C-alpha cells in the first residue's frame, strides 16, 4: 500500500471538503433556507474517501441518501452538487433529484437512493452490464446497517453470488437504522458474517480509519476484478448527526456522542500523516483553507442559480418522457 | 480453589486475511459455543469460580444462556474499548485476582495482548484466530477439563506447564512492546488493516520458534532453520536476494516463495537492532509499530514469557492421578 504523498493529501482534502459541505447543509436547514429531508454523513468521511480512492473512474458506485460525500469523493463538482440539493436548475439533475436522488452519471455514480435496500438489487443490474462489457470494471453499492436487515440485501447477495457478478456490497454500519441501535435489532455482531450464507468473502473494517478502508476496498476490488465474484464489506463507523436534520437524537446517550467524536476520522488521518512525517501542519491547513474557499464558491454558484422553469416540470422524468403523466 | 479466567476475543479470526488469503471466518456464535464447552469442562472438574472478560457482543452471557452449571460465573470489572487493550486489562485483572489459569480464545495476536499483563498466571490458549502458532487447535471441552486440572489445589508438581519465550522490542532500556512468535519488519506505511501478507514488503523476521508444521512467518524460519519453541534461542532472518528461496505458508492458503538473504540463530543476551527504517513492525501477525527513520529499536529474546498449560500433558497427568475415576464407595 505505497501511496504517493500527493494522493494522501488529496484524500485528506476530500475528507475535509465533505465535512465542510455537509456542515454547510446543516446550517442551511437550521437557517430555513434548505427545506425538506436532508441526511448528512458527517463523521463518515473515511468511508466515502476510503471507498472512492482505490476505485477506477469507470467503476460504478451508488449509495443511499447519506452519500452526498461519496459524490465529492468521486470528484463531483460541489457547485452543481449543492445546486441540486437546493433544487436549482444548474444542479446535476436539473434540481429534480434533490438530496435523496442525486446522481452524477459523468462520474459513474447513478445516484443516492431514498428507498433503502433496493439499490443493492439495482447494483446487481449494473454489475451484470459491466460483466458483459468485459472491461474489468466493478459495481459498488453502499447501504446502511438498517438496510442489511431487509429482504433485498439477502436477495441481492444471493443473486450476485450465483451469477458471480463483479459487485462489491458495502454496509456502512453507523450503528443506527433511523433510531434503532444495531445492537438491539441485529442478530450478529458483524454484518459481514452474513456473507458466508451466500458463499462470498465478508470482512469488517474500522470505518473511521481511512487507510484501513482504502486497503480493504483496494484488495476487494482486486479480487473481484480477477473474476473471483462478489464480496461484502462492513465499515463500522459513526453518525455524528441525526438520522435527518432536525432529529433530536433523544435515543442516543450523551456519552456515546462524546465517544463518537473522539474517533473523528479526519483528526485521526491528520495525526497519522503528521506522525509519519508525510505532511506538515501548514500543508494540512492550506488544504483546509482551500476546501473552505471551494465550498464558498459552491454556495455562491447555488445562490446565483435559478429554479427550473415551470414548463420543464414534467421533463427528464424516467417514465414521463414523451407522454402525459397527468 | 482459585478462580479460572476466560478471555474470548470477539475480534479474532476476522481480519483481511479472509479476503487476501483463505482464512476461516471465526464467527462469534462459534466462540460462544466453545466457551460453553469450556465452562462445562471446568464444571466437571469442580471449578467453582469463573471470571469472564466482558465484551460488546456478550460472548459470556450468551454462553451461559440455558446452561446448567454448578460453578459461579462473574464478569471482570474493566472498562471496555472494543480494542486489544480489553484483553490486556482483563489479563491484568485476572493476575491481580490470583487466577489459577486463563483460557484464551483467539490467535497469536490475542495471546500477545494477554501475555502483556498475565504475569505468572498460566495460559490455556484455544485457537480461534488466523495464524495460530501459539494457541492450540483443541476441542473446548478438553481445554475446559485441562484448565480445571490446572486449577486443582494439588501438591503434585505441575509438569504440564511450560514457560514460553517472548521477543521484546526495546528502545534503549524502554520496553516498547512484545511478541510471542514473530516480529516482522516491513515497508513504511500505515497500520491500516493490520495483517501482513505481501512478502515483497518484508525486510526482516525475528522468531521465538521455527517449527515445521506452523503457519505464518515462523514457517519461513522453520524451512531454513528448524528451532523448537523452548530451545532458548531465536532466529533472525534477513529477506533479500543472494540466498535461498524458501517455500512458506505465510497465511491460510497463501504459500509463497520467500527470498532469504541470510539467517542466524541468536541468544537471549544478544540484542539485535532493527536495521530497516523507516518501517512498520508487525507483532504476531499484526502491524503495530510505526518506526521513524533513524529510530533505534532493538529486538531481544527473553526466555521469561508467559506460562502455558500443555493440554495433552495436563490430561495425562490427571489420568495418572486417577482424577477421572469415580471414588470407590
């Protein structure tokens, strides 16, 4: 796992950028400028970046409604990202997908999915297409611990296994499915243990350690590209904010939140870089400043953008093109 | 009768070698079953007091569910982090309690964590890890019975307890860490997923034992210079060209040719400097230490490692003492 310094610093910057982006959305919700449901991945930056970094640009990746950060990790531009979440016409989906259905096809990211579970079966379709193309690309899907209790999870793993699809299923175990603690609703300690039931390797990784995630995803991708079939990874991480913005999280003990913040993946990675002499504090500060500037530009881009015109309300819809839906 | 401890590592047998090699998955439900069998074995030998390390999965409580036992089980009062520190803290607590024996469930890494703090309390290590050189592949019932034999208040000499050596990593006079089987020096980098499996990244290996029939990096030593566990000597191997290529099973299903530039047997009084820096040092199979350029670490073979119960000999001695025969009326 010899990564050049430039790559490591880029990973750090992306983690910081994701944190800034998500926290700016929290402020917008609190300030009343962003209506609707928004689910933030603050605290899960090591997952986003550690998963995206070792993948090829031609690999496909999809997630749930908490994966805005994954798009940024894939290299999506924060301007159209934010514009999309605010429903602006300059957004990646012309403001019609919003936070819950944000898709960036140019980055092979077919989207966040507001319904949790089905994206795993959709991912099998993508993986089948990639297998038929035969270029060695893989399909990666992220979902939460809550979704791993749904039928689609089991159906998708079974089908992926018997068809030996180039699919990587990644369970982002942030310990809570909405308000349900995983300890109360899950029969196994490690969701990755469920892989054995479908004849594929399963592995649990510290999802707050970006390099551990990077190494696991890199090795898993190598195995899948070699034609060895799908795999299940479980990345144990923490959700810093509520299930949605506005969720008071009364179901979480305060000391748990303290412990969660103690495992801050960004601070941890910064410490690793500094301790190993791979970066100096001034370099990291420069990257943090750059991230803030880029976010500011994205905010201004969004603010200047207009909403889609009324006459386009029925265009660009999957089932509406060329026919009346009224 | 003194208490018997059980330290079952819920994280053992699950690392990345399930992916990069062909390691078995040791599900925690199986660990629960093993602990059940250990408890039944202990109970059959009249052990009355068992102390179990708590963990977030609840191996202990799950093992006790619906189990009919005469012995009393309680949980060690230690703070839990979900890290290997839990095992070290549990070992310290059991040492302070004067436990007769600690049954461990894990691999080499788990036993290393326990050996840091178990003092003179003998270990009875059951293998539930990946590369298992230190622990025994043994049925839990027999392990429980053997632990019960070790716990008996007996005037007979304990000829079934051996002393294992350990490797000490020192910076000057400071003890930095220990290993029970191997110390592997590899390329600089991150701790990340901890395991070591890419032989092209390795520069040096230090071993307490090099027995044929073992897996992991001790197998490299075994195939150039066999050395039993209790020889009182260690092996230092330098990896590189110019010597022999050695076929070695370094992980389950992962058999590699390893280029051994040189090797030599060393004695306890002979500290050997880590010559490759910067680097990452793996202890008993897990990347643990990041070594900076110029950091002066030395490896020492220390004969006084943990005491270990030899299960077969313990059972044989118990049999010779007629402990398994019902007393005549």
